C-alpha cells in the first residue's frame, strides 16, 4: 500500500481494509461546480479507484470564485475535460472517465449499472429528483449535497436498505432552500464545506464506516449543523415510502 494513504490506514476505524475498499470502489459524481470540485479532489487524493465525472457545462469566469478545481487557463473548456486533467495530476493512480452531457433519470440509471455509489453535487432540484429516481430503481446508495446563499444540505440515501426514506419522501415540492444557485447566489465556502462533507460521507460509506443518517442542514453564517431525522412517506411517488425534526 502506498505511503500516500498512510494517514487513513493509521485510523483504527479505517485501516488497510478500508483503504483497499476505497481503491476498488467505483463512484459517479454529478456536477463539477463549487461542491463537486472539492468532492472530486478529495476522492481522487484519497485513492478512490474509479471516478466518473458528469457535467454538461463549460468553465466560465463567474465559476472561478468558488469552483477551485479550475483556473483561468480552463476558461471555455468542458468542465469534465479540465477536471479530469487536474485530478490525474493530483493522483495518477485513479481511473477517470467523463460524461459530457446533461443527465436525466434514464441516463443516470444506465450509468449506475457499473457504479457502487453516486454523489449528486448538481445545482438544481430536477437533477436531484432524477438521481433519486435512478438510485431507487437501481437500489444504489447515493450522497446528496447542495448549497445556495449561505445554506447547505447533505444526506446519505440507502435505497438498498428497505426501511430508508428517499429524497422524494423529504421533498414533495420544490423547496425555496434548494433553488438554483445561479440566480440566488452562493457563498463560496458554503459550497466548499458541502463538497468536503459529501466526500467524507462517501468515503466513510465505501470504507465501511457508519455514517450519521438524516438530512444535515449547514448555516455558513453561524457555522452550525442541524440534523432532521426522516422516515418513509407511505404515499411517496417514488419509493412508497415524512421528515420529523429531532
């Protein structure tokens, strides 16, 4: 095992077995913006074996204040192309593939045939609903991470465990706190915090470390997290599966 992973292997909860699990894992990442970029960097640096990068957009100047995966030399390049180049420099041992198009439930479901885990770091509600539908259909675990203004939301969903709520159980209609960030604005480090948290949840899950369930709400103004516990909605349109605050 390479010395670069020694800090993880030294953790009793992680150890060499956890690192081996990371190195054999296959992860798909939707969105390479302010959340997806930091998430991708930590996944690659930690040695996740294969990462599929999905984004349809190109790098623009307005991205650079918070999307730290890119530099001015990347302007107008496809985000997937620029990201793959940067991540391969960060860790040449990681296998990278790219999907340079907008994803829907059908294309995500097809992608998931060959993945262990999905991370949704997109910036819109429609894509998160599509990810939820596809992961429920394929019974694949996924991490949702979103940020807008000074707020962030994070959750791990386990469709492979029958008693768990899905994303649609929690949101029956588009909530104001999950509107697109382009018009509402987003605090750069709020997005970065959610990206690191998403990578942490994903790596813990892959390595066999228990993760705290529920919907985790982050406030960058007060630097606080609040957790809401969920249960299946018996009237859910997706999983036949309400959320209660602790």
